[in-house]
């Protein structure tokens, strides 16, 4: 007898695209077991929370989400998984309402764990993370997210991810191509490749990331691929050149810098310096001049003096990138960064963050207005909650808003759009379908 058949569940995800892909896959597994998604306002029998632990703020948001869901669904079985659950299982298990704590190695076994448990607190976390939980799902979105890799071998001094997700490992090229083919059969047009350190692909299977890209590029039906994030030292000239010539890989890169100061990069144990990073950006611009280049930056790292931040800011000003994604350094238990002196105050972290955000906004608007305004670009349209409006992204990741009467017919289609000025919110360019 299937004890889950007819049960209602809610799913809540915090953190990265990888988490969202995994939650969607867990949701599919639950659905296959007879579980239905609870409608808005409907009481749930099961709550599944996929957590993040990249910062203390993330930990706090996880606790708040668990508490909020427990108040809303007091009788529901509360299942917590993800990085926070892996790193702090006992802390999570002690939270009011939590029934089951599932470690990273057991994410794919949640259905069985729910069915076989006595609905008491269980800690199924293990210190050794070696398995690969495949995930390819779109949830409620147009784009599919394909998990190609998990874990990280880098052990940057500020980061807990190697402890939360284990060593670098991956699926095989053949299995990932099969998942991409299945996404195409479901009507998927765009796939985002996700992972923790996807450029390190191949540790498990002895294969190469470039060979994965070449194999995926041949999958019929998938018109777009995006590489979610790739370390600068792993973004080879061969990969850049391939993306410039490929059928379906978009002119879009997300590359973590973390600091524009060589001294801070050393403190972080990053595997490159600013000279290398600048050369890598120039290499992208050489092969793909109109590429969108997003860059991650951490401000307020221990040891980041005023002088070093000024040096970092000057370097970031000089880079021909499209946008900066800014994160404030967060003290994480067990990391080597805690041994570094010269702690930066919260006030200075905030000030530095605002400076980089202003710089990012300046680059983003200059990048768009000077280069793309008036151009016609292909846009993959997505459904919108606003009647008569569709949103989407151009090939080079410009967010676009268009007016459309036939929303259903245009959803998940690629159309040519002439780009105009910014919308009222300032978060998208207004376009006209041609």
C-alpha cells in the first residue's frame, strides 16, 4: 500500500540554481509516488525545505522558512535537506517542527525515507559524500536546469561548500545527454548547466567539460544552453572559442572574481591573480564581443583593508564586464578565513557593497544603452503574471519585456525583438516583436 498517495506537499528552496534543480527533481519523485502539490491556502501533509548555508544570513533565512512553514502547516511532516542540513544537522533537528533531516548523500532517497521512517527526528547525514544525485528539471519555469557536477575540491578559505557538498564529482556525458534529450521531448528550449564547480567536470568519469559541451550542442530540440558559473582558471580558450562557434551555447558567461586585489585573492586561496582574470575577460571579448559577462565579488573579507579595497575597486572599474553580483563576506564556522586578522566592520561591508553595486549599475546601463538599444535580438519568451506582458532574455542575457495579446501561443517561443528603453521598474528593456 502506498502511504503517500493523495498526500499534499509544499516545497521551499533557498540558495543557488543547483538547489532549485534538485528540488524540482525531488518534487517529480514525490509526484511519481502519488503526492500532490498543495494549492495556495491548502493545508499540506508534507513540507520539504531545501536549504542553503553560504552565509549566516542564509542560515537565518532557512530557520525562518522552517518556522513559517511549521506555523502554516502545524501537522505536516517537516523534511529538511540541503547545505544547512548537511553542515548543521543537529541544529536543524532541534528546530521546532522538524521531523526528518536529510543529508546531501540521501537527497535522492527522500521518498523512501519518508515512507520508512516512524516520523521521528532522523539524522541521515554522512561525512563522506561520494554519490551523484542527478537533477534536470524546470519546475514552473521555461528554462530547464541540468545538474552536471557537484562538490568542490578547491577549499577557498571563506567557503563551506566542500564540507556541505563533498568532493568534485559528476554524471557521465552519455547520461547528461540523455537528460537533455528528455528535456527537449518535454518541450524545453533552453537548458542552464548547473553545478558547484562545473568547469571541474570529469573527476568521476575521466571525461572533459569541453566534450560535454560538444555532445550537448548536438541534442536536437534544445536551442539554447547557458553555463551558470565557471571558474576563470577553468574557462579555457578552447571553451570560449567553441561557444563562439557553437549552434546553441549562448554568448553569456558568469565568472567569479571574488576580489580585485591580489593580496585578498591570496588570503582567499583563489587560483589566479588579477592579471590572469583581466586577460580572461579580454579573451572572451576577443571571441565574443557582445557576450554578457556577469562577475561575482565578495566584499569585506578578513584582511581587506581600505587600501586593498580601493585597489580592488580600481581594478573592477577597468574591466569591460556587464554586471557585478556583490556578496558581503560572512564568517563561516570551520573555515580557515577565521584565522585571518583584521576583521571588517558590518558598516564598512555595507559601504563597500553599495559602491560596487553602484559601479555595477553604471556598467549594466552603459553596456545596454550604448551597445544594444535599437538592436534586434532573439528572445526566448516566458509567461508573465501580468496580463498582456511577456518577459524573456535575449541570447546575450538582456532581460526584455514585450506586450503580447497571444501570451499562451508565444510562451516558450523564440522571437526576434527590437530593443528599446528601460521599463518603469528599470529591470528590463521594453521590446517590440518583429
